[in-house]
C-alpha cells in the first residue's frame, strides 16, 4: 500500500464510496431546512477530506513520524469509517436496484404515462433505506470506537476436559493457555501486567503459550520482559512460534538486523523469559511417576498465505510411547489438515492465531464472527471422535486496537 499507485487506487475508491454514500445523506436531509442541509453537507465532506488526508499521512510517512499510539488509532479510525461506509453502501445498492426495477416496470407497462411514479429527478430514493444504511454504518463505526476500551479487558475462560486415557496422576491438572500476545501493539504496560497477575492468581500447574509473541521485531518485547518473566508454573512455561514471529511482514534488514538475526533474537527472548520454546520437538511431562507428551511445532497453516515451518515428522517420533499427548500448534487449520488425519492419537491440540477477528458476537448458544468464513475452528472448543482442539481468542491485538464482542482471553483448562 506504500506505493504511490496503490495509495492512488485506494484514495479513488474512498472518494467513489464517499460520493455514493453522500447520495444517501442527501436523501435523509431532503426535508431539512437549507441551512441544516448546508451544515450537514459541509461536515460530511470535511470529515471525508480529513479521512483521506489521514490515510495519505499514514501511508507516506515513516513509522517514527507520528507517535505509535496515534498512528495505531489513526489507522483504525480510517478503516472503521471505510467499512462503515461499505455497510451503508449495501443498503443504498438495494435501494438503487429497487429504483431500477421500478423505472423498468414504468417503461415496460406504462410507457412514461401517468402510471409511472417519478419526481423531477426520476424515481426518488427511499428515505427509509437511506436511514437504515446510515444507521447500520454508524452503528458499526460506533461499535469499533467502543471496542477501543476493551483491548485489555482480559476474560478468563474455564474449560474442563475429560479423557479416558489420561494417566491418573494428571487428573485435575490445571493448564493456563494463552496465545497471540503481540507485544508490539501494547501501549499500556500497567493493563498488560494486570492480565499477567490474573494468570498468576490461578496458580496453574502448567502454562502454555501458542505463538505470536511479537508483531514483527524481537525488540518489541524490550519494555515487557519484566512483565512476562513473572509467568511461572510448577511444571514450567512452554511456548511455540506463530506466523508473526518470523518477521515476514516487514522489509529486512531493519536497523541493521537481518530477518534471521531477528528470529534468533526472539528465541533468546523466550529463553530469557524462562519459557521453554519447542521447535518441532516434544518433551515428557512427569507427575506422580507417570508421563505424558507435550509436542510443540513451529507455525504450520493450511492457508496459502501463511508459512509451513512446522515439522510433525520431527516433533512426533518418540511421543507415540506416551499414553496422552498435547500438541501446541499456532494455527487451528493445522488440526483438520494434518493432525486429525495423520496423528489420531494426539488427544488435545491448543491453538490461537484467529483472535476471533477481535470482532463478533458471543451469546449463550450463539457465536458469530466474520473470521468463521475463513477458519472452520476459530474460537473455543472443538471435538472430533476422541480428539479435541481449543482455539484461544488471543491475549493481545494487532491492526485494530480494540475488541468488539470477542474479548482477550486467558484460558484455564482442567484435565479430567
């Protein structure tokens, strides 16, 4: 998007959408006084000009030109307005299709006689549909603004999972599962630390982190080392890598550091935190003289846009001798694509990655998020035969600095 051509195309697209939405604004203001209409029209185009200017400022300035927090909210607001107007456009299109059908029917059956309902400018727009479109778009934008305040609203999800083959010594084992910290997005250290304290109060036996510690750079963890190094558990803290941890989304070298160096530095960060990073390998967890296997692989995705660094052929051999197996794999698409068909004795898979898109609805008996049209398993618990998958909704956030309906999650799993 930083290319002049890409910015020009998106700017033209925004202007076309703004011009189309303005027709709906004019429809709802039709009966207002000339002064009121002038004020509304001026406000609309001033907001449009500010939005486009903000977009160009974001695209053509360096990340250090504006404070990171300001850039984050600027980007989120611009996208929020863009998607809100897209929602409004749906209703305006419905109205235009209605007008086209009505116009065609008039031509066909009445031949422009008195049977055709027209105004001086043709068939008038529906004020009702115009209002519905503007209210729908405004509601979406308002919800996104409201969601800014939810990004640190950590929620504990408690899940009790039963397995027939779980060794007796592991009955009642308490696991904390967290994922997608995305430390490069944080702007409130105190709020982040509050979430860590919530984890510690659970006094878990085991803490498992399933990837995306950073957005791109290992240095993003610098200000949060003294927060996350507090995470301790009697049986240890284990971690894996997610797609963002490889630094694939920025241009390297960056400040003299290569992409390979950045990944090595990130591995060191895990070690300095006291976390055991599992890189296509497994370890045995022992309790009361009995053992289970914990397998951790690098990112593996069934989606074409994400890498397949994970190697089950390296991580699994030797784990088959243990009666119970837990797999840490960042991307939940891995479960259906490889884990279930090829490794049917892996009892529990833990993933993250989707964030629940940080937007959706979760009610008793009903869940919805746009991400479900991309990922079959996108949040919570899934079961097939004797295998289970749990998808964590993410501790942090990226892109949109907020949460609407899908809150940041700390999962407490009790094995039975």
